[in-house]
C-alpha cells in the first residue's frame, strides 16, 4: 500500500473519531501521524525495517503498530469498523463553514442530524437556535454555510483529485493493452477546484481496459460502462470518466477532453474559418483527415504555437499563439527557494533543521522561516524573546550550511485591524524578510479592510503580502477587499505579493496575478508549509503562476541565492 494512501487513511480515521466525539488528543494523534508520513525522509517500509519510523516525532507506539498493520496487510479493521458504523453524511457536515466536530457531535446527539439535508431541515425549523450552546446567530450562520456548500457542489481540491487519480492512472497504465494514458479535464489544466476526473487512453481494443477499470477497488458505483467509455463514482462520491480511443485519435481526444469547453469552441471556430472540421476524433480538411502525432501538431495545423493546458481557458490564448511561440511558463525547477514556512517554534510540526533538510533535498538553495507573530496566540505566535532565540538558532544552523544553503529569518506578522503590524519596528528591522498577513477581524467592511491591507503593503518594513484574500477553497470566501487597490499600493511601495501554494488557498489567484504582473509587482510562490511534506505544495503555486501566464522572471524566488539575499538586504536598508 502506498504511503500517501496510508496517510490518507490515518487522516480520515482522525476525522471520523472527531465527529464521533472522541478524545481530541487521540484524534489529533492520527492527523499528526498522517502529516508525519507525508514528510518522511526515506521509504516507509525501509524505515519500519530499520526501526527509524519509531523515532519520527508524531508517531507513537500504537500508531506505529497501526501503520505496520496497514503496510503488511493492507487493512486496518478499526478503521473499517469505524467507517461502517459512522453515517456517511456526518463527515460531509464538516464542510459547512463554522461547523466543527464538537458541534456536529452535539447536533447528532440532540437532534439525530446526520446529513446536510437533516441539518437544513432542523435549521429552517428553528430547532438549532433553541439548542443549548447554539442560538439564533449560529443557526443563521449554518443556513448560510449550507448554501455555500451547495454552491460549491461536489467539487474537490486539486490535492484530493491528485490523490484519487493516482492509483487509477497506475492501474490503467499497467494494463497490457494500453499504449498511451493521460489525465485530462480541469485537473490537467490545474484549475482551482475539480468537478470530476477525466482519464484518456489509447489501445487497439479499449473494451478489456474498461472492463478492468470498473472492477478496480476504488470504484464504488458504475454509472456507465460501454466499449469505449465508462463513468464511475469512486468511494468518496467523486466521479471518474475513462475513455479509450485508437492511437491515431489520441492527440485529438487529448486536446478535446482537456478542454476547457470555451477553449474547444474557439479552436473549432478557428478550424472552420480555415475550411477544416475539428472534433474529439480528428481534424478533417478538403483533402481528407490531417494526421497529427501530438497536440503540438494539432495546434500547428491551425497556424498556432503550442498552448500549454493551463492557458486553455479562452482568455486570449489563441490570439497570442497565432502571433508566434508563447513565452516559456515558470516550472517547479525554476524555483531557487521559498519563503513563508512554519516550524515547531509556532504551529508547524518540524524543527528548523528538518525544514532546512527537506528544502535542500528538493534542491532549494534557501528557505524563509516565517513563524507566527505574538498576537496569533491560537497558532503559537512568538514573543519578542522567542524571536530573538530563533534568530540565534537560525544563525547557528546557517554556520553549518556554509555558502550552499541559507535559512532566512522571517515572520508571518499579523496585520492588526488598523493596518499596523504586530511587532515593534526595532524588531521588524532585524528580520531578513516580513510576510504580512490578515488573521483576525475578517468581517471588516470592504473599504476598511482595503485601507488596512493597503497600509500594510505600503509599510517599508513589509517584504510581501501573505494570502491576500484569506479564502479557503470550498470552505470559506475571502474577506471583502479591493485587490486592485492593494496591487496598486504594492506597486507604489515596491513590495511583493505571495502566491500561497497551499491547495486550500491558491491565494493570490491567477486572474489577479496577471494584474499584479501588469503593474510590475513581483510574485513569490510560497508553500505556507507546516511540515516538511508541505513543501511539495509549491507545485500547486506553480500551477497558479502558469495559469496566469507567468514566466520565471515574474517570480522573485527564481533568482539565485546571492541575488535574493542582496535584494532582501537592499529592501531592509530603505
Ligand atoms: P470539471 O470537471 O467541472 O472540473 O471541468 P472539466 O473541464 O474537466 O469538464 P468535464 O469533465 O465536464 O469535461 C472534460 C472536457 O471535455 C472539457 O474540459 C471540455 C470537453 N467537453 C465536455 N463537454 C463538452 C462540450 O459540450 N463541448 C465541448 N466543446 N467540449 C466539451
Ligand atoms: Ca472533469
Ligand atoms: Ca468529466
Ligand atoms: Zn497565514
């Protein structure tokens, strides 16, 4: 069993225990273990064999036994039993903003609420307001929350989509009849959220592959099962479409099923204007079918440079590709380092040394540490003394790295309600960089929030703005803020804006990244990592950058270490 799948099971186990009202420490132990597994320095089975897993922080004796059981048998009876005996709708309630496990347990105990439908009925009947510990305000919030969940529909985060698609892709790829396989749809375009999974393969006879697909253990319900196409629902109700075509059709089908729909329509229109017809099976001209071996050939046949999937949203990409090759988009390999990482000094799970080691293992040349500032008490914000202690610890570590790698001293400093910062200027002057973020008073009116953030990004001590809207995808809208005014202020003050790469956030979004670039504001891809495994989220941030059409030159953290250090130093001297 794959490590990622084991981590997912432990995480789910923690969540199930939570909604069942189990001891919070026990629940958290599962979440922590799941997090620890995602950042392992070596292969899981190897680490079990040589006893190193037992030494990983967050993995105690009982947890170790459970992981070993999963690795050796592929099963965890306690998990299966818990899953069987918990109403499936109960976990879905966690998606309602403001409804935590405690409240869900209370609603279940008092009113037998075990699904969104139950919740809506109870809220609309005023039964929740009457409940001890809830009240009319909470009830109104819950009704609003249900509306939010419903408008988000059954969409999922890219991170979940990737987890779900991986084993299926592997199963299709390893089928002996299969030639080519590719993920299509919104996941290939790296959209913010994913409606369903689309996979395309080529084979001389697709039917046996589809027969195999519908029997995979991940499949819960078969919706459609034909000779060239099947649609199924996976265990957590996410839909997955699989299509098979002949080799010669593959590039056309790949392009069509990658979408977006709007891009496809624009492409078909362009083909028609040139006397060609384009569909998912081919391109046909006056002299018959036009053969294409790759998507690049297909674009070329329409007089276009190749358009990367991330740009296929009909937002001017055809016009641009008609003028000549598109500028190269940024890739993960372009990143030389990153900022905004948390450690166990505040609410992170790894030490400074572990985070540095993980960054080096990824080939990064520097890492910016940004633990929370003093007002963020819920997140273990650092006092002024603790900040100074951390600086000493970072200095000591940097001594050991020599010139090959560097930790930068930073802070994720709260922007207070009036736009001032959470640390005094003398202390701020001692950091290499300052990420300024809003973590409180989300409900301020739009003009107040805008003035607050504009004041912060205009502060010469602020290096970059953290998660500019505070949104949590599929869970919480961002606060009301005029981002254009914020971008304008950042341009004037020459401060930067982060692309928070956490898949729950993706904040700044691609649309506003384009505006920031137009205004000359440098963007910084930051993982907001709370454990070593969180550094892998950088790739989601690169997805945002690519969707915005950004090249390496538009991102601050693609410069070499020396240039980055110099630029930070120059900002501090202003
Ligand atoms: P999603 O699943 O909502 O996140 O978004 P997509 O883009 O993955 O959409 P999906 O799964 O419905 O369809 C996959 C692709 O197939 C879509 O991006 C473009 C293509 N497609 C689907 N329906 C149509 C259609 O009616 N017309 C055209 N031109 N293309 C379509
Ligand atoms: Ca899709
Ligand atoms: Ca689909
Ligand atoms: Zn934050």
